[in-house]
């Protein structure tokens, strides 16, 4: 992220048979240009929840990051997506102090949609600030975990 603005949300859609249909990070403030996306969706769509959870954020096996920005986004998106899937499957508790705090879970006829606030302590270094008044020099905010 360009700064310590950790206000971001993740919307994850899983099919009734347990496969990832889509996900999207949504940022309302600083870093929207790099954080408001579905960076890994083409590679992950159709994988089972178990397959996504088994992927390593430290070593991409299905993409080859072109630069430090892509490597950063790979880790950020995969870690956030995995946290959301652990909450959705009941493997991890969710609450206001969790890395993934569920805001809404919608159970539709053929899919389940989770909308959650993601709060992860990720490094800001690889991506420059979005503008000169960005708070990128502020001390790091630790991840909230329950």
C-alpha cells in the first residue's frame, strides 16, 4: 500500500460447490489505484476454496511477478483472500479486531458472498505515495488480530 491507510474491503464470491467465482479489493482512500482490484482473479477463478487456501503467499506458483509491485500485490491479495476464506469456512474467527472482519455474508441460491474489512500489516515500501500529502511517513499500524 502506498501508506498506512488500511481502510479496505474485500468482496469474495464462492459457488455452491465451493469454488472461487470472484473477489475484489475495494479501497476508499489512498492507494486506490493499486489496491482497488482483482489482481489474481484470472489465475484463481474456478479453484476450490481448499486449493486457494493451500497456495503460498511467499512463493507464487501460478504467476511470475514482473517487479516488486506485482510481488507485493500477489502477497497482499492472496493473504487477504485466504483470510476471508478461512472466515467464510469457519476456520478463523472474525470480529472487529480480526485481520478479516465480516461485514456481510449473503447466501444466494447458487453462491455465497462475503464482504469484509481487511486489516493487514503489509509493507508500504514497494509502492510510492499517491500524492504529496499522503501519510506514508506515519508509523506502521500493527495488524489487528483476535
